[in-house]
C-alpha cells in the first residue's frame, strides 16, 4: 500500500454521489469542504486515489489534484532533480567524516594546573583539532599527564561525541603532614559597638553593647578549668570560634561632573559576515575606524551537545557614533548619584555587610555632583591570632588546706 495522501478538487453535477460511492467502498475521506454548488474538496489516501477511476467514469466528475504529500511523491520529485539526493548524500558523508575526528577538548577539575598549561602539554603530545579518534590513546594520555604533573592524582580521559574530555583530581605533592593542634584567640579588626555575639568555643571577653577598639581581644583561646570550689586548677587551650558582628560607621564620598559626553548613533548600521574554520578567519568587514562600535555574534554550525564541527558563522554589526556634550539636569544628576550609591551598597551586601542606616547627602554645585556622608553598617569581625600561654597554677596539696 502506497503511503501518503492527496488533496483533490471534485467538479461535476454528481460530486455528492461520487463521495457516497467512495464511502460505500470504505475509502477514508477527510476534510470535505464544499466550495460551490457543483464543486467540493477532500483529502484521501494515495491507495484509495488509485482506485477511483471507475467511480469517476460512472459519475462523470472531473478530478483535479491540489496537493500531494508522501515519500512516494518525494522520490518522484528527486528522480527529476538528481542534485537534491546528491546534496543529501554529500552532507551525510561530510558529517560521517567529521564525526570520526576530535573538534573539542575539555578539561575539568583542574585548579593547581592552569588549563592553558595542560592544553600546551596535550599539543606537545600531538593532540590537535581535527585529529582522528583512532590515533588517540586515552589511557596513554592519562598516564602522561600524571607523570608530567605531580599534583594530579587521578585522570579520566574519554570521548564524548566529537570532543575529548579529561576529568582531573588534584592533591598536594608528597605526603600530607598530620595537622597540628591550633590554639588561637579572636581579635577585633574594627572600631565600633558589638551588635550580636555567639561564642562556640573559647572564653568571651566582651558582650553585646560593649564598645570595642581595633586590635582588642574579643574571645580568648584559654579556658579555665575549675574544681568544685570554682578555683582554677589548670588552663586548657582551644581554637576560639565565634560569630561577632560589630556596628560601626564608614565614610562615603563620591563625585562626578555635570558635563558629560554621550554617544549618539545618527547613521545606519552596517552588517557584514565572517567565517571561522578552526583558528582561521575569513573576515569580510573593513577595519574598525575611529568613533565606531562593533558588535560580533557567532554561532557554530551543526553543533549539538555531543557533536561539534569547527565551522562557525558570525555577524558583525558596525555602527558609527558621535560624541555630544550634554549637561545633566539637577534631577538627572541626583538620580545618577543615588544609583551610584545603590551600586556601592550592593557591593557591600555581596561581602556580607548589612546596611543599618544611610546618612549620605547629595549636593550639586556649578560643575559637579557631590555625595558625602556616612553609612552605619553591621559587619562581621574576628581575626585569629596566637594565644599567649599562661603558667599553669600550682597543684594544691592537702597541706594547703
């Protein structure tokens, strides 16, 4: 049975009778639309269309094919136009040839050894883009990487589509020394007032609400061990650990001129194309001139997650601009000053600083817009420093009472 369907137009006085006869022979008719008193359109299968000649002669209708779809019609179309199947065959052969080569190298997990250094070593080993996969030994490459770089403790090399992927784990060179016990205290790095304090280990020397100075000891790494009578019998040294937040003020000052230069693009944009094959470029655009901006967009051709080819097509959009001097109005200057202050506060928040109060004022003179004042912030503090050891108290004897 031939697959596909045809869309036909039926004209004649007995077109309705033609439809009834087709349905009487269990033909599948779809999308029947009457377009006139003696004309209608319908869709039928190719196998049914080949059997309607007796019905057409019996009813005296005229059949006109409007549309035909299916693999049979496509093969007939390609038979008359032999360049189409030849093009499909050429593309298939090209993709088959490119799929057997390496077009991408990916290295993951490296921290101590830069990617550029590892890529240079792979290049010395003969690995390059477009290399046949049959000439690459993943186990030999992994072994050579471990020999060349002592920091690499484990390497996994393998293919992923047209890419060569390396998974790396690094460690320190030589045997790891056993960690020594660390005794330290916490000291302040700021001047201010303690907003909150949670001590997990050590002896707190201050509490919330106390005013502190930079360099002052906040949590001691010495813990007093007492007996039942609350007398110190010995000192124990620990690594002080606490969350200490200090409320303090920081000065803010920012200024910018009211006269600015603004880019204006009065002309039309010029669009050109470029092609990239590996590391080679074919750029059809002219060199960049003064007062011109260039936007480059590049897209890999025939590229998926596991299949990549070295062909890229890019679009270069060049726009010529003019620099025009403008003077900011008072409202525009204040908005810009507020935005610059907001950006500064965002950077502080990214560092974990909380903004408690804003005391910044904006002033505008003849030439500049000036923002000055203070920000009240809450910031974490606590710098580790070695603990000065004390002389252990003398052990009491029964004679001492």
